[in-house]
C-alpha cells in the first residue's frame, strides 16, 4: 500500500504540494500559538491550564480548517486534471493509476495540510504541559513556550532555505524576524 501511495505521489508530483502545505500550515500553527501565548503573556496572570486549553482549541480549529480546505480544493483540482487528461486521451481513466491518484492524493495532501499546524502547535505548547505536570523549567511556562515558538519558526525557515538552495541560516533568521515582529506588535497592543 505504501509503495502504491508513493507511485501516486510521484505520478502527480504531489510531494511538492505536500511540502509547501506542511511548511505553510506549520508556520501558521507555530505563529498562531506564538500569538496566543504572547497575548496571554501581555495580559499576565492567566493560569497555565487556561492557556493550554485556548491553544489546543486554536490548534484543533487550524487542523480541521486545514484538513477540510485542502481536501475540497485538492479534490477539485485533481478531478479537473483527470478530466483534462481523459479528454486528451479520449479515454476513461477512472480505473487507472491516474484515477486512483485523483481520489487518494487529496486525502494525503489534506492530512499533511491539517496535521502540520497541529504538530507545530503541540511542539510550541509542550513547555506549558511540562510545567502543568510539575516539571521545573529554567524559564516560566509562557516564556518557555515563546522560546520554543521562536525556535520552531526559525527551523521552518531554515528548512525552506535548504529546499530552495539558499543559505539556511538567512532563511531561518528571516522567519525569526517575522516571529519577533509579531511578538513585538502584540506586546505593544497589550501595553
């Protein structure tokens, strides 16, 4: 089954789309968590369980949005491509690898699109869970999650840099600057 899925992904070149969706929506997940946590940080005095629940609620919403939006749009695109290919070949391709790809690749893309923000969100809020479980961290719970969010966003940028052939450090620093600007604006608004 895995080999078949690999064939369908190669046939449609969906790995590029999946990679873009992973980075784009992973970025959304990490930046959204940073925004929420910065908002709680600026407010001050919010109990950690409330922060965790708010972050989980946002992560679940991003996941459902990612799953459903990608599935709907990718299904439509794949169906259109299949119909164009069928017209060009004057042949029904429903029972071919192209037909299978039109049905199955949107599921894969939707899974990547939906799970990326959830994964990044869970990484960012891990310090909150640790503190809530009684683990002592060198920084406070919100500060620790903010640092993890910055690191996550930097790593996503570095990953993009390595894909594009650019120097990974500059790409990572660019996404880190975006995170710092976001945090700064939220702090200014919260004052």
